[in-house]
C-alpha cells in the first residue's frame, strides 16, 4: 500500500523512533511501513493518521495500491473492471 508517512513525518520533524513511540510501534515497524514492505492494521493506521492530524486516506493511498480489496477479488474485479464470469 502506498503511503505518505515519510513525507508527513519529516514535515512534523520527528524520527521513525519518535513516531513509533507515539503509536506504540518499533522503529523497525515504522520503517517497514514507510518502505511499503508491510501494511498497518486499521488501528495502527488510525493512530498514525491522528499523529499527523490527517484523514487516514491522506496518509495511506488506497487508490494507488497494487493490492486489490478482498471484495474486488471475490467479485473478479481486475483494474476496476468486473470480469465476465461466463468467459
């Protein structure tokens, strides 16, 4: 999942370690999120957005993500287009 964490964290003038302390996560966890190696739980994403005083969707960019939602996958949606199930 794409995100703006590094940009917003640097704008706020805090380190990965400090952000981690504010949200109850390790510096390594924050690094993994910033580099898009991991995705946050909804609660961690909420806490991070609260620190930045931004809506969650301004921090985590769902529309830019390569990963599809579970509902899209179950409906056979690919790149925003529903597959014809008869094909």
